[in-house]
């Protein structure tokens, strides 16, 4: 009788993640491994000033093994950029002094760090801001056609009221604010710059045809709708020079409608991302609701995979790594959020060339030592939903 073939040898959890602990370089930024802390709004910076508790929050994740920290969204130097008064800012003497402490703490723990520059645009709620007299800035005065969204109906109805479109002066001032805030960040020691161009915030609403109905140079076909993001990127590159990298977060989905997309085809997506790459983006932070979901019929490529294929630039994947459910399910308390080890599936996609870095979000808020546990094969700490309401 012929002998049966031996069973394939099981791959250990340590072997699965081994490639993620290889170093990675973007321009002058040397990242010690492929794990990043995803940007997550925390709003624990009263008056826009990050304090010692914020510095310790990020230091813990760096000490826990994260190679790259992308900060929470940080307001640029424009009065209608953000709403919550606890959102940190990237201007003003006190805020910059606070960020210098954050950067020093992260560097001391062995990681690199970039700030995510943020303008909320149409999603800024004036009522909860320090300047309720200022409406949010909108490309065409439109909030966006509501679809599948987590917002309450009364809030959507309130925000649906049209405003005036942004003026040429406001556009120029906003682009300049991105650049000056980027300069501030480099001056206090950040290792590069991240731009928030996703989720229905200001830059993303220029990409999206539903909210950008302009007929000037800022609106029209996919390439014209990319122009605002292109000019923001170019302005930042001019301000910070050629040494530091620029990371750009994009998404197809919007908070106004999770089913919306600005690129209906790979070709259309490539027009926008290609223009951004040409303008100076070094890596695309591909924000999707789940890291493993293909985005176009007939292809198994994920959003991060398409970004890499279409631009030739590195990409970073994010969305549900280390957890069992969607972000909004956690926020809304729909079902129990559980810590899971799905890194074998992450590795499979990595081996197929879909991305270069792995960003972890909620799991890292709950457990600062998540990356060390992934490396050693230790079990992950059960997810703690109360972590979303505190800074620890």
C-alpha cells in the first residue's frame, strides 16, 4: 500500500507575522517594522493642546512595538477646520509645544510619527465648535446625498441645508493652511506628514461628484475633481522639501453614505490616485471598512491592492485588523466586539502584493501591547469597549 503524503506542517503565529517585522523606508523616514497605529479621533486635547496624557498615550503604543504612529486628525490653521474643542491643533505656541513632547516621547520608545492633517469640511458641526458662527466649508455648498449612514436622521436633516460654495479666496487660504501646518509639524520634529483625504471630509468631497458640482478648475471630470487634493499635496511638498514623506489617506466610502464611491471603475480611481502620486504622495493609506474586501467586480484586489497597482506607490491596509466587526458596529454597540487573530489572512494578502504596511486601530486603543503580542504569539487581550471613552 502506498504511503499517504505527510500532512502540511502548521505555520506558527510567529512565522505568520515575521515579514511584518522587516524595516520599511519612505524617503528619509525609517520605520522599524510594518505595523502602524491607525489615525483615530480621540478629542482629549482641551483647547487644541495635547498634554502629557496624550504624549503618554502615544508613547505606550510605540513602546508596545508599533513602528509608525499616525496621529489622530489634527486641525490645520484655518478657523473652520474642525469642530470639537478637544481636537488637537497644529498651530499656536501651546499646541506646538505639546506636540514636541509627543514626538519626543514616541521617538524615545523607538517609533516614528506623522501627524494626520485634517479639515472636516462639510462634516464639521458648527454647533459643537469654538466658532459656531462659522459654517463648514463645502466645495459646492452640498453635504452629500445621504444613504447608508450611522448619523441620526435629525442630524442629517440639519446638515442637509445647503451653504454657499467655497470661494477662490477660501480655497487658496485653506491650501496655504495645510502647508503652514505641515511646516509647523516638521519644525517640532515629526518624521513626515499624513493628509486626511477620506470619509467625506473636505478633500474627499472635492473628489466625490455628488458634493463637487463646480464648473471652474476645481470641478468637472475625475481629474479636475482631484485638483484640490493635488494642490494641497504640492503645497505641502514645497513647504517641507524633498526629505520627508507624505502619506495620503483615501477611502471610497463616505460617512454620508457608506456605499458611495468617487471611483466607479479602476480607471477612474487611477486618475485621482495617479494625480496625487504625481503631486508628491509617497504612500497611500487605504481606509476601507474591512481590510479584506475586494472593491471592483471581477477582481480580487482590495482597495489597498488597487492603490498599489494603479500608482506603483506603497500602500497601507486598515479596517478590522485584530477585531471581529465593523467600526460603526463597535461605536453603536451592535453585537459584541471581540479580539481575534486574523493575521493569517492579512499575511495572505500581503504575500499577494496588496500592501506594504498594516495599520491597526481599535485593537491598539484597547491594548497598547498588541504588536508585541502579535510578534510573540501571545494571546491578545480581550477587547475593552470602555477604551473608546478614555485615554490610557
